[in-house]
């Protein structure tokens, strides 16, 4: 049986391959949906469907939805494919943006809750893990922040910003998971799973 980190690594590798393939062949049709959305999501679910891997699965899905939101997949424009939109039509794009942000937030919360099911969320460590999870969510979508220097980077070197912001988001998520886990172990005398 493969350990969780190996399963997560394989799913992440498939995700990177899917992103590269969609970048190379940006059709924005059913093939893009199968390659860029169904393949990585299915790989994650198939590899990590057992309860022992739920933290890895929830973390993977949180980062996946934030990656698929923008280039090269543009999941936030799936209702207008092959046209990729940013502002018009406004309502479909905005509703998908909100949905993807919510999915990312929900999966971050589920990962934190799964790693420490009996955590006291109002304790110091509970609040710290929630804040770290929140910062993971913020960094997943840092390119959307209305900060002038961030918007300058978006215009000049968006892909580098996207990689850096997601790496920072992953670090915040891992830190939040570690704090939540240590809180659960300290408060309830649980051993490592």
C-alpha cells in the first residue's frame, strides 16, 4: 500500500501534466474539460479515496480548484468556453469565481477538521490553525488582491506569481495542519495516526 505522500505526489504530478497539456493545447472545449478538470480530480479521488488519505485528498482538492481557476485551464470561464472571460459576461464569471473560492475554502477547512476532529477551535492552537488556513486561502488567490504592486506583477509575470503564491499557500496550509494536529494530540492525548 502506498503512503499518503506518494499518492499525493502522483496526483500532483498528474495535475502538473494536465496543466502543461492544456497550456500547450488550449482548445477550451470538452477535451480541455476532460484533460484539465476531470483527469486531475479523478486521479486525486482514485488515489486518495480511503479515509486514511482524506487530509491529503482535501488538501489536494483545495489547491487544485485554486490552480484550475485561472490560466491555463480557466475553469472560471467554463460557461463561456472557448472564449476566456475576465469581466464580461459578468455574472457567469463572477458566480464561478465565488464558487471556486468557496470550494477552496471548504476543502481547506475539511483538511483542518479531518486532521484534528476534536480540536477546540476557540483555543489558541485552534485559532492559529484557522488563521493559517485563511492565509492559505488568501495566497491561493493573491493575484486577485487589489494591491498595486501585485497587479503590476500580474501584468508582467503572471505565471511566476501563480507558482510563488501557490507554494506560499501550500506552506500556510501545511503549517495549519501541523498546528491543528499538534493541538489535537496535546489536548486529547492522541498518538500519531
